[in-house]
């Protein structure tokens, strides 16, 4: 990387990470995770500002999902710590919602009963008006009594998002939620997530293998190295929301995609063509 590009990249990383310490919604501080002799994640550290979307990308098997599960409290770090609003995450927290790779709807429950299930577990009364609004927002009004087998994959993932948001979490963790969907449905879901985020400003951490998806959704893209996963680079995404087709077809997006690909695949980024 040329000196000018390196300085620009460093500046982007510094700008992207400025919501640190007291201002951070989530703080990942020197986090590592071992499973026996396998070191999955090592020395990860970055901060996530409130109300932002941060995507985490990297080679397959680099520890992206492991890191996300530690943020959720489902796994505990072997070293380091994760803070939510300045307090350590030592187990599942009501402020943290999680959307998995699969919708994980209970097949014997209809859609609305699946959405109500977390409320039953917590002994809470469902917030009916908010749930109705979310169902309307994602296009599932009228399907409340349908069972998962009667819903498409995209509809099931919409239901999973409603279930996660129904408890009004301040942080939503999304683990490659659209990887199994066809390209058209995946693009539709990306726009849906962006629209919901614009309405709620929920802090979102999004795991994906798609660099284009990461750039479309995110304020920042954090790139992990090969296992054990470490923060290799951290890019600000300087495009206004909502993102348009014209934005995504721009030279700036193309250049950013190539820089991220070069980080992941270990190849030098293509030189910028002369203007």
C-alpha cells in the first residue's frame, strides 16, 4: 500500500473507532477464545458506538461467529472482556438480541406464538402494539396464525428479526442471517434491515461473508485475520443512508471492496486507475 493510502486508511480507522471508552455501546477489550488446544480468537479489541451498524468479515473459520457469541454472553472469553454500556457481559443480557443463521422458529408454534415465546420465558406481557407495528413493517401482517412450514425462508427470517426486536434490545447481533437466501430475497432483506435501523437506531453487529452486503449496511467494516481471528483492519464506510443503487455502483464502493478483499485474501489491492 502506498504511503498516502496507508495514511488515509489509518485516518479512516481512527475516525471509525472514536466512539470509545465511556461513549462506546460495546467494548471488545483484548478478547481471546480457546476451545481446548484450538485458539479461535486472539487479542481482539475495538469499540462500537451507539446507534451504528458494524459488520465483521473475514476468511471462513476465522472466529467471526465465536466473537459474536461472546458479545451475546452465550460464550465467555478465555481472556479479555466485553463491555456493554461499561459493564461486563458475563451471560445473556435482555438488552442484547440475537438473530441466528437459521430462523430457529419452533415448528409446532404459529408465527405469533413464536414471537411471544421469549416473553413467556421471561414472564413478561408482550407489547402488542409494538409487535403489530414490526409485523406490518416487515410485511407479515395477516400471517400471524401461519406455521413455519407455511412460510418461505425469507418470511421466516423476517419473523426471527421481529422476535429479536420485540423485546426492544439496544443491541442486535446478527450471525450471517441471510446466507441461505436467494440473491433477490437477500437484497430485499438488506434493505429491510437498513429501513428498520433508520427507524430504531438500534446498535447492530452483523456477521457476513459478503463484502458488498457489509458495505451496503454498515458504518464500519471490521476485517478479521485467519484463525486465530485478530482485527486486521477497520474501515469506515463514508456513504449516507439510505444507500442507493448509484452509491453501490460507484467507484468509491468498488475501491473499498477491493481493499477489503485484499486484506482477506492476502493480495495487494489493485492500483487505482489513472483518472
